[in-house]
C-alpha cells in the first residue's frame, strides 16, 4: 500500500485537491476533520482541553473561537494544545491505515495541512504539495468569514513557506492555473501509483 501525503498552505487549494482524490475513490485521512471530531461533543480532546484551557468549553464541546483566543500570540499555550491534540490525531491516523491495509487498498492519502511542520512526510511514500500564487492565496483566504489580514499573517507564520514546501515535494500540483489542470495532475498521480509506477517517475509538474 502506497501512502501519499497531501499538503499545502492555507488557501492553496488542498481541500479541492482532496475532493478530486475522493472522486477517484482513494481513501483519505482528513486531519482537520479528525481534529473537529476530537473537539466535538464526546470527542477525546474535549476533557483535556477543558482542563488545560478553562473557559473554552461550551455545551460539551470545544468552543473553537474561545480556544483560538486562548492560544493566540502565546507560543507556550499553542505548544500545550498541540501536545494534547497531535497524539490523538496520530492514533486516529494509525487506525485509518490499519483499516485500509485490511481492505487491501493500493493507495491512501493523508490530508495533513501541517505535514512538514509535524514531520509527517517521513510516514509517506510520496508527498504532493498544492500551491498557487501568493496573490491568489491571499484573495481566497480573505473571502472567508471572520478572516482578517492580521489573522492570515499569524497563520502563515506557523506554516512552512510555500517555496520550501515546493522544494521538498515529490510532486507539485498548481491550483492557480485552473481546476481542470489540477484535476488532470491528480488523475495522473493516481494512475501512476495504482499501476505500480515508481515514485521517481513522477516529475515535478510545470509551475508558472
């Protein structure tokens, strides 16, 4: 079974790329969705987060905005939160991979926004980075409800720069050209891996 790591900075088009993999019936582990579930009612992270950050729970779930305010601009608080959440996400990932192996899946995707930041690339056979021009990224992100330039700046400060992500990628998918361009690239990746092709035969896709 080949494990493909899918990553990219905020607003780069990673979520759209993940949808393309799903349409091709590739099993996907969604790290963001896992975090939401862990912090939702009955989630395994609710109790530990409530104990570490008083006042961040509401109706049996984590109030994500209250939690964001509790860690905003506080590196030590963010580290404390990551020590709670990251092991739980890794446990869910291990269970996902074990289930995929039992089903004899040939290819799975780990959709992890902070793949390089958490050193997750070491668990992958192939890393795909989704990218777009900085101006396109900024425009996309600032359309989101509640997003501000300052908040975007803080998010980007936590992420590995796009140029470095592209340098470390096995394959780069450019979402800034067109949706069809990205979809064609993803179909090619899936076709190559499912056919048993070597990862090294996949050159970096053209960038502009």
